[in-house]
C-alpha cells in the first residue's frame, strides 16, 4: 500500500482517494501538490507534463496514460446515457 493508494498483488493500482488542496503560486497561478509516492509510482519527475481532461469529472493523468483516461470518460458518458 502506497499511502492511500491500494495495490493488488502485482503492484497495480486498484483504487485510491485522497483530498488535495489547491495552493497558490505567486500572484496569478495555482496548483495542487502531489505526494512523492504518487510521483514515484507513476515515474513522474519535475517538468513532466500531465494531461487534464474533464466533463462532469476532472481527471489528471500522466501524458502516457491519456488514452486510458479518455476511455474512462467515455465509459462515464455511456453509463450516464444508459441510466446506470
């Protein structure tokens, strides 16, 4: 278990949830701070790009997982349209 990240036996992420606060950087920028263990798990370092996708939910994903995130959004739309 990485903090609040739950892993299966192959160390794949099963699920996680954690509240993060928006922090202010300078006079006109804001951001969120990610725990070091998340960065390590996803192989992210300073300067790496993250993709922000959204419809009714906001998804922040490493660039290399953008297609997975888009599929999640599409599944969400499909479930909502079908009333599930």
